[in-house]
C-alpha cells in the first residue's frame, strides 16, 4: 500500500493507517528537512522509531542532535540512489543469513530483520536474520561504451594512436591525472605492447582517482604495424582505465576484450563500422 502526499503532515495518511505505523524513515536529500519530518511524526510515532538519512558524519550529528536517529551516513544522497536503481546500476534484495554474516563483497546491509523486529545495524551475527542488501552491479564492457568514447583516427604509429585516444580522455575527463596516465602507458606500451588476436590492442591501466572504470575504442581503418602473433595490422584499440580498488573488475573487463579479439567474425564486423553509433550497434548485436 502506498500513499502520496505531504510528508510534513501526519494527516496525509488515514488515521487508521497513521496509528499503526511502526517506524518512520525520512529519506530526502535535505538533512534538515529529514529532521523536520521526524519532528512532525513524533506526534504519532515513538522517538526511538524515527529515522532519517543524513549527509553529516556521526561526530557532527552528535553535536547537532535533533529529532530522528541518523542512519546510512556511508550512502550517497537518496536521489542518486533512486537514479541508480532506475538505471539498474544497483540492486536491492533480501538476503537470508543462513551461512553467517554477509560477505563484504556481496553488498551493503541497509536493514536487518529478526523475528519481526528491524534494525539499521550493519553488523549482523544471528543466522536467523534477514537483511535488505544494496548491491552495486558490476559494469560490463557494453555499459562502458558510449558514442563519445568511440574514435575513428588516422595515424602512422602505435604511440600516435595512444596519444590520440589519451587526448580524447583528457577532454572528457579533465579531472584525471593525464600526465601520469600518459607517461606510464606510453612507456609500458612502448616496451611491451598489449596486443591480442586479430589486430586488436588493449592498453590498460589502474588509476587511483577513478571510482568507476572507463573504456575508449579507436577504429584505425588503415591499421598500424605492431609485433602481433599473427603479424596483422592493428585496427582496433581498446583503452581501459579502472580504479585501483577494483582489480578483479579490471581483469574481467580485459577478459571481455580478449574474448572479442578471439572472434574474427566479430572483429571484422566492428572494423566495418563507419560511425560510433554503428560500432555500438554491432557490439550490441554481439551481446544479444
């Protein structure tokens, strides 16, 4: 059952419903508004059952005080979570704690429920507890490819191709340490180019500033000479940059690129793309 109305008024709900509410959670982007909502609902709900999201740290909240128990300090603002849910970037699901506590990599515990009682404590030990878990969906290569990330370039060398892609990265992501990325990549790829099968290269690097991976693709119609196993000209260059904190994700995305390179029909199909939209469409056809 859902009701839409003014959260600052307890009259928004029918009296028979308002009187049966067990807990209230104020979940707007505004910390002060959340506190005000809790103050209004304290007229009908016990104070220890009033909760609110806060952007402030626990230490600051202790100094400010105010109505409502602040929770979920570690989460981004609710509107961003709502957007990520609609975009399928994150999932919410119930997890039964039958095998002990939830693994850290499995997600973030939002609510725990045991014998009808709920708690916002993230530390759960009882095997009888159910947990509402927020889990971020690991991106795949398709999710990283945007039309502005697909380039068509003419160049005479691998270094020239790398510089062209890196310049595009700098324009779209000026906050990244461009000089460091360029220096490390150019030096490493100059000595040991990351070449795969069927004319595909995949230079890659971890970047401490990143929180999400990014991928760029360069189509090189005339190809460039590199020491590949088959002796083919490199016509596709995937540049992958990933957060330092996500090594497993980095290797999984590299594996996706390697899988593409191992499919000569797909590589040839991608090499016929004349526009970024065509390239992404051919890539989608491969995924379907």
